[in-house]
């Protein structure tokens, strides 16, 4: 049992998915407490009504606010190599095509991942996850997609599985072998799809528990709609739930495909439109925004207010990756969502908790505060959540509780 006492404000985020028009409405309990038993929330409310023995183990919030554990529902956390030179080249005015032609871009990461062992990928990712944990992230989705061979894609997913057992953050694997066509199959994308969608490959992913989702980069420069449909329907036969990188660079019908195949989420959406938004809403697809990517690349943000006004459940994630969003801090990305995408702090909180949980099919137990839900909670050293987003870039986390256990405690 654990009691969290002296909470200045408890943000009672409801279970996801929460429609956009309701994302600004979160109940606040002042001077609150939470009682946890067997990893679940047993009770929460005003501290004056807390019924716990005096010797019950306690975590002192010291007047800080408490929110659900943050969920980063779109990342590429497992990778090798570094691309800071490419970052500088973009600042110098070089285009993506020019960088790729000079040997840069995703091929740098692909080569590094192919040359790294599973042990090395695990060793590289562990400190990233530790830093994410200390910023309040308790659940992370991680995609493959930098191997672009069957063996290296499976190696990446195996690294995710091993990492899940090595540290407190709950990890969720996604098969993204259809990230781009590898150099060896440059003019033969269908031959590449034949390999990564072979029944034996998809069967192994299912039987070894390496992934829950299958993603595809649906774009004119990657995989068009017919090929993306093929990827998602093939994976769906083996129990992998569809996701899409959609409408990031152009509008090619990716979001309509997401609705068609019943995708749990469509991610990016920088170039989405009204018809696509309506289709996602009808299909129950969560729209995942990646504000850090637009910030990092210096391009326009996705039309967040249009999505919210359409009552679409909206989530926010970092898109942590070495090329277009080398940002590990979800709180920083939440601030970017407020400043550049014009979301309110409360909307962003729901987007990074309840709706992020819905984007990875964890809404039944994560991303919210309610009796019986898993006790993934963050104690902040600010009196309200608005202050946390307002002071962007500062580490405001005082303590992290994962499944009822205190895994970070900066009070000590």
C-alpha cells in the first residue's frame, strides 16, 4: 500500500479516448491524496477524507500537482549512430534530397543499425529510456524501421522486448519494416514487401510477442496507398493492429486508408484535410500529432485546432528519432504543442495521457486517474499543470510511480 499525500492539485484525467471538444475539461481536486494498493488506485479525493493507517507508507507531494504517467505513443527510440552533421547541413540550407544524395539521411541510421548487435542496441537505448523516465514518461511505444532487412527488423524488435524487462517503463513494440524501400530494392518495392510480409516473418513476430502493431510510412516518396494497404492487411491477419505515418509531407490518401483498415492511430497529419478528419472520427482512429518533428524541421505544425474542433481524439508524442526529431523530452514537446499548435495545457495533458493510451490500446488501465486503474502517476514540483507547460524546458518531475511502485524520487 502507498499513500500520496499533500497534493496541491490532482488532475483527474478521464479514460481515453477523449474527443477533442472535451479535452479541455479535466476535474481538479485541490488538497488531495491518492491511496494505492497492489499497483492499482484504490481511492483518491480530498486529503481530509483519506482513510489510511498512520504507518501506511507515504509519498509527500509537498503541494505539487499530480498527473497520470505520461505516455509517448510514437517513438523510434531504438537506433544506432548519430546524425548531427545532417542537422548542421539543414541549418546551412541543404535540402533533404541534397543530404541524401551526399550519403546522409536515413541510410546513415540503417547502416549503423545493421552493424550493431542486439546487445549494442539495448545498451544505446537504456540511457535514453532512463532520461525519459526521469521526465515523467511511464509507457513508450517503439518502432522498428531502421534495419530494412528481415533480420535487422527482428533484431530491433528483440531489443525492444529485452529493454522492456530491464527498466521500469512499459514498452510497446511496433513493426515498421515498411519505413522506406532499402537501397538494395530501390526499383523493386514489391519484392521488398514480399520479404517483410512473408507468413513466416509475421508468424514469428506474433509467436515471440515482438510487436502489437504494424506501421507503414504511407507517402509518395515511401509506400503509396495500394502498397500500404497490402502491408497493413497482411499484418492484420497475424494480429498486428494497423497504424500509419500519414499526411506528413503530402496528402496522398493515407488518413482515408487509416479509416478504411480500422487503424488505431494515424500519426503526423501535418497535411490532413476535412474529409480525412471526418473519416478518422467515424472509424475511431486517434490522431497522433508530433509537434517536435515540425519544430525540429522548421515546418508548419499539424492543424491541431481543426482536429480538436472536429471532436477527434488527439494524442501528442515526441517522434524521438535521429533524423527529424532528436527530442527525448515529452514535456518539452507538450510545451511546443501549446506554443506552436495552439493547444491548451489541459488539452495537451489529455493528449499525452488518456489519448496516448488509446493510441496504443492501453486505455483500459493507463493514462487516467480512476479507481481500479493502474497506479502510474507523476508528482510535479509545481502547484498546477499550467505552470509545468509554461516553464518549458525545466525538469518539473519530483517523483514517478509506476504500477504502484516509486521508481523515481527526487525528494531524497
